[in-house]
């Protein structure tokens, strides 16, 4: 499965970067997350509740940030497993700034197996896009709150 897109944030790139690196912010924007726990340098774990079509399940997930180039980009490595299936994936996040707008470009690929994969590619693609939209909207609110607090 492949996902890619972009999202514009009001605010400077460093402000968006700082929000992306904040464990509490990340734990609050990931749909279904019960928070993030740091388990090593740039390594985190979480419990996620995910629903894709008729299949829902809980997953133990690990996340690792790699190739960090502050405040421009990083790679995200993801692995998750649970009774409903498993997922492994990798993606990139890139931030660019023009005037007071920061554009995030993201792209990633994931391999999904188990019961959750049985729902079909169309439902998986739709669920991935919905999860990305929800997370980006929540991140945008966090960035706006930080921008307002800095004013």
C-alpha cells in the first residue's frame, strides 16, 4: 500500500518541526493511539486501536525516526502486530517553508497482512487516507495553539 500527500500549516517550519518532535503531541494526534512511550533514542512504542471496514483490532506498534535532518526531514519506520494482523512500513516527512506557511510532504509504503488485509485494498487505502487526514488536522490545531502562545 502506498500513501502520499501534502499539507499546509500556518507558521514557521521550526514550529511545525518542534510539534512533530513532541512526544505528547504525537501521542495525541495518532488516531486510536493510547499515547507514545519512548523506548530508546528516536524509538517509540504505542498501543493502537484501529478499525478498517468490518475489522477492528488492537496493535502493539513501534516507531523509529531515522535520517533526521532538522528541521527539514526524517524517515519514519513503523511496525505493528496484533490479533487482527500485522503491518510494516517506511515513509518520509519533508518540511519546506515559504513566507509564514510550512508545507509538509509525506510519502510511505506499508505491507499489511492478516485479517485486516482481507478487507481489500480499496478499504485499506481509504482508511489510510482518513487516518492521515485526521492526524494532520489534529497536528494543525497543535501548531496553531503553539503559534498563538508564542504571539
